[in-house]
C-alpha cells in the first residue's frame, strides 16, 4: 500500500453512510443501472447514490459493474443478430 | 438468430420445447461472446492466455451461467434488458473464478499482523522531514489504536484484509465461512466505528489527508 491507496482508504472511511446497500442488493440493481448509463437515461438520484456508494466501497461488486458496463457497450448482440463480421473471431485471428 | 424482447426471452425459456432449445442456444452464444470480450479486454490477468484458451474458458463460464440463469428466471423483474440481466451471471462467474486464482491464502492472524505493519510502513517512510515523520507516526498510532480498541476481531480482519491488503470480499467470506453479504456488513460496521471514533477525537478527513498527501 502506498500513500495514494492509504488516502483512498481514509476517504472510504469518512464516506461511510449509516445505511448502505449490501452486495446482493447492489448486484441485483446493476443491470438496470448499467442499461440506464448505456442509454444515457436519467437514473433515480437515490438509486444512483446508493449504488455508487457501494461500488466505491466494495471491490468485488465494482469488478462486476465494470465488466457488465463494458460488455453491454460492445454491441455483441447486434453483431450476432445482424450477422455482422465475426468481430471476435476475426480480431482473435488478427491478434494471433 | 432472431431478435427477442424481454417477454420473448422469458416465455420461450420457461416453456419446454423447440423454442426453448433455440433460445438457450442463442443465449449461450451471447454469454459466450460477452464473457470472451470481458476476459480479452478487461482482465489483464488473462493476457498471458491464448485466444484458444480464452474461448475455452468462455465456453465453460457460459455453460455454468446458463444453469444459474435457468434456476433464477423467476427473479427477472424486467427492470433491465434481459440480456444485461443474464450477462451479470456470466461476468460474476468469471470474476469469481479469477478472484479464486488470486487468493492470498493468508491466515486471519497474519491479516491483522501484516495489515498493522502496512500502516506503520506508511507512517514511517524514509526521507521524511523528522517533524512530519513524527506527526504521521502519531496520527497512525491513533488510527491503529482505534482499530485495536474499538473494533472487534472480525471487523479488524475485514478492514485490514480488504481495504489495506487487497483481499477480495469473496476470499474473506470463505475464510470466515460466511457470505459476501455478511463480510460487507462486518466491513460496514467496522468503517462506521472507525469513522465515529476518529470524529470523536476531532480528527477530520482533511486533518489526516493533509499529513499523508503529496509525498
């Protein structure tokens, strides 16, 4: 741990709220939260506040959030449904 | 492959028959691709694997996720796209397995010992002005004192393990033989106590950060 990580921890301690969502509640809310972000829709400020507070405190849930936000932004379904070039296979071949 | 609404997904996946088989195959393909992209682009810890390996992992994760999705179909409330809801299972599956590969396998006693040492090291870095070093050490001693006196053993282990040594909540949950939810609650209770004790000593966030920033 370095100074930067220590100061982040101190910020997490002081950001602690009396009531916070638990991991299950947060993960259940992530799909709708991520869809709203991707579609640039307004998120209920209370929900946004609660989920973002939890993600800032919980490395495991933040991993899931970042992964979910990334894959849902990649138009995976559109590629398959509309039979666009097989971007995964072709990029894999190119990278190999 | 056909485009499906949330309702189409739910009704076809819930009703046995040819439609269900087709929907399962399509969903499996979405999951497989999604988790492959996740492993390829978002997991530096997978960068040493070949694309063939990643495809193989993606197959396994997708298969496991399909089973979980079928078991949890009745929990889908339609508040998101069905596929976004489904991707959560496969990302969770992959992230969970990768976390397992990074387990520290450190004992609970060592977590406290090493976590406390981490805090001491932060306070007494070399090349600090003597006055600043003394101020930092005094502040750190107050923080360590609160951790030891105000928090119970589990709360100390959780805070020192997760926040200061990078253990995952999942690993700690296995060590505590409990659920991640419970570990999060232990962490939350520990943070609340630490914050309250710091404030009771009239120590603000700014007081602490001023001592430890910019060096």
